[in-house]
DNA sequence: CTACAATCGGAGTCTCAACTCCTGTTGAGT
DNA sequence: ACTCAACAGGAGTTGAGACTCCGATTGTAG
C-alpha cells in the first residue's frame, strides 16, 4: 500500500491543503497555484509533488468540503425539527456561497445526474433526507424532488456570488424561493405548471 | 465626426460582429479571439483594428443583445395580457440561457445597482414594466421588486447553463419559482420571511 | 488609369500560469 | 555519526491567448 510519508512531507501536504482552501474560497478555481504555494510557505515544486495537477488539488479540496457539509447536513437531519432544518440548510448554504466560492463548484457537481465521487453522493443523499423530513412535516410540497432543490440552490448561490447581493436582497430572494417550495393550501383548481411526478 | 468606413471595412466589421455573437453564445466570454476571427473569415489584425480589445468586442455584443431583448420585452409589455407576459418572459429567458451563454453575463450586469450603459438600463426598465403589469393584474405578489426578479432570473439562468438541465427539470424548477412569485391567497397569519418593503 | 490612404493579414511579441527538472537538503534507519 | 532515499525549492520550459507591427492589398477620389 502507501507507506506513510516522511514527517516534513506530511506537514507540507497539510499546509498546502489549508492554503488552497483559503485561496480557492476567496478567488475561486481560477486562483493561481503560485499564490497557494506562497501562502503555504512552500516552493511551487513541492506543491506539484503532492498534487500532480491543479485539478487534483481542487478536487481534494472539494472532496473535503463535501464531507464537511454532508456531515453538517446529516446532523441537521438527525437532531430535531425537520420543518425548519431544510430551510435553515438552504439559507446557510446561500450565505456561505458569497464568501466560499468553492461551494458553488461543489453544488454544480452535485447537480450532475450520476456523480462518481462518494462524498458528493453523500451530500446529495443528506439533502434528500432533509427534504424528505420537511415534506413529511408538511413544510415542503410533495411534488418537488432533490433535483429541483439542488437546481434552485445552485442557481441562487451562483447568482449571489457573482454580483454580491446585499443581505436584504438575499433574504427577499430566498423568501420567494421558499414560498414556492411550501405547500400551497389553495392549489385546487388553477392549472399548474407542474406536471405530477411520474417516476 | 466619424467619416464613413470604406465598404470592405464595413463588411468585415459586420462579419466579425456576427461571428462573435455566435462564438460567444456557444462558448461564453472565454472563447478565443482567434476562433472568432477565423469564423468571420478575417485575419486577427483586422479584428483588433475594429475592436481594440477583446472586452470592447464583448461589450459591443452585449449591448446589441440588450437592445434586442429590451425591444422584445417592451413589445410584451405593450401588446396584450400583462398576466402571462411576465411569466412568459421569464421562461423564455431561461430557455435561451442554455444556448446563449451571453445572456447570463448580460443579466449579471443588469443586476448591478447602477448600470452605466443605456441599453442595459432599458432592459431593466422593461422588466420593471412587465413586473408592474403582472402585479396590477394580480398575478404577482406586490412585495417583490425588480431586484429580486432579476436576481432570481440570473440565478436560474446561470444554474441551467452550467449543468445543462433536462427540459423537465427546467420546467419543474421554474414552477417552484413561479409559485413563489404568485400572490398567496392564504398568507394571513403565518410569520412570513418577507419583511414588508420599506422604500 | 493612377496614386495613395485606408485597410488587410498573419507572423511575431508579450504575458501569465501550469507544470518539469535537477541540484541541494534533510529525516530516519543503522 | 553516517548514509541515502525521500523530499524541498525555484529557475526554466511549455502552451495558450491577447495584442502589435509592418509589408502586401485594395477601394476610391481625381
């Protein structure tokens, strides 16, 4: 298998990971590897020794992020009220996106139909559980699925990241989305755009 | 003022504009100038003679797009039913974004508080009129403003562009947003996330 | 038809960022 | 303490894309 790294190598690997997380969060995936190396206090060569390509480094960060968020989300699922948990999660996510540009990329990957990576799937599953709970509690309409939720989440995050919204605008926008997600007591009669879920 | 260009120069300018529109629409703003020049059937030098920087070219395209969309939108405002016009416009916009990557950039600019360019402001005004009409017709709740609408529109467009959605997912997502935008007959009582509009 | 200024074209420059290579250094087993 | 494979570091290579320069062309005024 993989023999354990020399102590200094371990330390540097960690430093690089930490630096990359910060830099990618601030500047997005287009941040330069040199900046990361500098922030980590290592040479560029060292960075590429540990992560053969920039893409590999980005994926490592994304994976870590996915695990952290998935864990948080699972906790939300478990501990307590499914009613507010779902909306809480949604808000928190959007709030982070403004500063954590990485989450947007992450969500985009989660939106892809069949994700290969396990942590991303875990995140998707956690969101699904959250949604299911809120639906059982009657706080989210029955006819939406994870796909739409992820889609909405991605959209709002991306938009809020690009043009940085005021907190008020963010709240207002979320309020509209949330109202759309809530079950509508007066939904009998009018022709809905929503076809009933077939599968 | 500006003396009229030589005939061949006019022709080339047009060709470049057309080519740029197509290429930017397909590949987004990161498309290379060389590809545009090639598609237009002119040399790179010619391209940069007409548009001193890539940015200038992009802005020219964006401006044109803004004018076209603003015009269409104004027509929607004028001719007929304000009720469906608003939702029609929203849907159409999202539908285009998948293939016209340029519209996303355009909307992002429109979201900025004080836009400098006239065409962009015209677009914003047209959307505002559309919204006002739909609100007067009772088809959109009173407490949303252009800012939120533009924000929502941008978000959904960006998301649909990035991961290309199936048509069904697109419809479902739009349905949720639309339901959020509609006035809620049963909105008395429950604590709403929406603070009443102050200004 | 001629002259010539406006225009064209594309090889070449410049910049920036990912990635490589090789020399010097160091952790750790003996 | 000694050895040496593993590792660090950063100058240098490579590639891509925006932009420049100037000799070759061409529209058009006279």
